[in-house]
C-alpha cells in the first residue's frame, strides 16, 4: 500500500524503478532485455522467451504445444511459428484466427500444462468484449462481395508502379524541375507503398509483403516489432515500437531528460535515416551475435537493392548517379513513413501509456486496444487514405488480418458492441494527434485511466 503522503501513481513509479516491474501492471515481470543492447526484434523475442514459461515450445493460454510438425502446414506460412517459438502466443492466436475450428486443431498438438502463470494482464473471456465482437464480425465478413476485396491490391500495385517509374525519371531527366518533382513523387509513393504493404505483412505470406523491404527495412523484423509486439501489447512496456525509440524519444510518462523538449528537431534529424540505420544494425549483428546470419537473414533482405539496380539499368545513367538518387529517395521516403507512423494513433495525453493507473489489474484485450488508440476522422473517410496513413486504426488493431475494405464494413457492428460494453472508441483529427505526440514526448506525470474517458 502506498504511504499516506504519496499518491498511488508516484508510489507505483518508485516501486517500478526499484523492482523493475510494470508500472500499470505491477504483477507482471519487467520485460527481460528491454533496456540496452540493440532493442531490436531478435532481442525482444529472446527476452520474451525468458519471461513466458513456454519451455522452448509454443504457449497458448495455460497450455504448451509442439507445432514443429505443423510448421509447413500452417496456412499463414511457417514464418509466424518459427519467429514465435518459445513464447506465449495467446494474443496472436486469438486475434489472427477468427474461425473457431482452430481450437479443435490446437488439441492435436497439446503437450502439457505450463508450470507458471501467464505473463500477461489480458483476458479473452467468452462473454467479454473481444470474443463477443469477434463472433459478430465473422458473420459480417461473409456478406462482403469478393470483388470488393480486390480493391486494396489495385492501390498498392499502383503505388509500386509509380515508385518505379518516378524513380527512373528522377535520375534520367535533364530538367531540374522534372528531376525534383519526380524525386518527391518517388519518395512519397515509396513511403505509401511501404505503409500499404504493412497490411500484407499481417496476413499469410504473399509477394506484396516484400515491397516493405524496398525501404531497406526487413518485413520479417517488422512482423516481430509491429505484429507480434506493438499490435498485441500496445503502449505497454512490451511494445517494441515504444522502447526501440528510447533514449532518442520517450513516449511513456516518466522522468525525462531536458532534450525531450527538442523531440520534433530530433525526429527531423533521425527519421530520414531510420530505415538505413535499421539495415546497418542488422548488418553489424552478423559480427556481434553468434549465428545471426544463418538464423535471421533471408533472400528477401536484398530486395531493397533491386530499386537502384532497376534505376541504373532503365535510365542509362551512371551507377553513381543512380545510387545517389536512390539514397535521396530512400531517406525522404523514410522521413515520410516515420512521420506518418509516429503521429498515426498511439501518442496522445488521452491515450493509455504504461504508467497510467488502471481500474483493474486484468482487462479484456479488446478493451485495452481501444484505450491505446485514437482514430482520425479525416483519414478514415476513404480507402486510399486509410491504406496510406494507417487509417481505421482501432479496427485494424482488433482484427489485423483483415484488409481495409473489410474493416470499413464492420463499423456498424463494431460501434454497436462499443456501446454495449462501454468500450472507449474515440475519434480526433490528425493535427490533434500531431500535437499530442509532441505533448507525450515531454509528459512526465501519468494520469488515471478514468481521466481519459
């Protein structure tokens, strides 16, 4: 119990600092390997395996399962199971599988019960918000025509084609203004292609997910940092998309260094090089981590170099000019991508961050997702902006394997369930979220969750 002269929040922060526990969920372990090192997906997976009690297998709820014989049979591709081996995949299992038939399949691979309690505060009760909504959503999906489902493919394919054409023109044209315009178009279309491809990373393996690697990033890494970390544990200490920015940018309410007031300047300096730095970090890992190349490199890590080769061959320019033009495009595209992503939905004083006091220690997973998200009314209006600005974000978090066409058709049943369960779905503007992100970068004092309502 907190001392009488100390608030609960102050006491919780002091206790967390001393014991390295979650602030909002003090009954949980402080994530192993969270601080220090490269703060990358490989390190995150290793730390999670240390905390989850999966004993080298796959954990779902309180059971351990051996999916080794199922790897090549997994409809979503073997990579999902390869990456998550040795960890608790309960949240991923629940949110990536809408068909209840998978529950019966699960029984075939059961090994034994886990020896330790689950290291997660989230619940999936049969009559809770998320599972009730999931059953209703499954019925709604069946009503959507197949022809509608192809529209996202047309958009991302068009963005990819625009990237290729404008990139070639940027190093082929002689006129300065044609070069500048094509360079800017190439940078923007590359960033939008990357954002749009992120939806394809969430689903079964497909060729469009490789477009993410055009930025020199790794879609395989992004499956960990985004799909397995951020999506399942948003704004908690287990969210790699928050911790990976520390100590450059701090979004959780904590005591912060004086340079946090220069966050917008720091972001303008860092964002253009973020994808390149991620590529270099993976490269350095080959020399400092045992068997890193063999375990974590795949052929598609070289996809990013296909764009400058294409620019060089088609434009007929010198190799040096093609490479320098490409680097300008990649860096500008990186700045656009990171700027859109950091201001998309999760950083605002009214959004939950680890440190905020909760009404209860355990919470329905779907209810938590909505506490950690705010949607943008100026982005959700069209399919194109939704695909290129991380729109329909709340529904995307709840059902990551569904594309934006499907998500847009789910709003009636979604809003009905939000009202029934009093879920905290909120809409605001992009400008408000931009200001909110700046406020969170300097915010030190957490708030009561009730104040967010």
